[in-house]
C-alpha cells in the first residue's frame, strides 16, 4: 500500500489545503493543520482500507485534528493573528473588479457562517462529497447535514444579496392553487 498511498496523499494536498483553510480561516494555521493531518495519515496508513473513499478518510483526520487543536487553544489561550488579505490578480477592468468584490464578499460571508455550517458547505459544495459522505466525515446524521446545509446556503445567499426562492406552489386535489405552507 506504501507507494500508492503516498502518491494519493501527495496528489490530495491541494484539496487538503482548501479544507484546512476553510476550517482555520488562516493560511499559516491551515498549513500547520495539513502537516499534522499528513503525519497522522502516514502513521495510520495501515488503518486505511483500500477501495474506500480516501477523501472522506483524510477529511475526518483533518477535522479531528482541528478539533484537538481548538481544545488545546481553549486551555492555553488564543494566539492573535492579523487577518490576511486576499489579493485578486488581473487588470482593472470593471468585470474583473466586480468579480473580485463578489468573491471577497462571498469568502467573508462563508467565514461568518457557524463552524458546523461552514464545514458542511465546504465538504459538499467545494470538495464534492455526497451528503452521506459528509455525514460520515462529521459523524452526524444525514438529516442534520441537510438542515445545516440548507441554513448555510440561506445565510450565504442573504449575505451576498441573492434572494431565496419563494415558497413552492402546487395544485391541490380540489383544483385550487396552494403553497407548501397550506395545511
């Protein structure tokens, strides 16, 4: 399993960095988390079952390591780190500037989500995990995944100015137009 596992871990590093940044909201802390996760994955590679989802396995390691780090921070105090600014390369055209502003607002809105909602949004929408896989990574029921994800999407949409769709309507059995809120 050695060489194939090692190659898989190396190939997965960009996704690990993305998820780590989503958890920590800090580039330096994200890199540290990736390093810890790599160490734990390499030390525990005999526990990885070939043929199963490597991404779900490594994301679970990362999230558990992040939780451990958060617990340690609570006992020894928080380290203050200045926010890192996002730089958006490109010219100064109106479209690029608009895109950069929307992206910055979206990233800020994601950062403001509660941790449980942000983690799910990243796992499902960015990393492409199914609801079941995300539930397994986070060790929560699939119904919890669906409700947290719905709340995260609503909050994110509201924060960036996207109006949620109105209530769905349907034709009732008696031929009268109704809505989902109708009894």
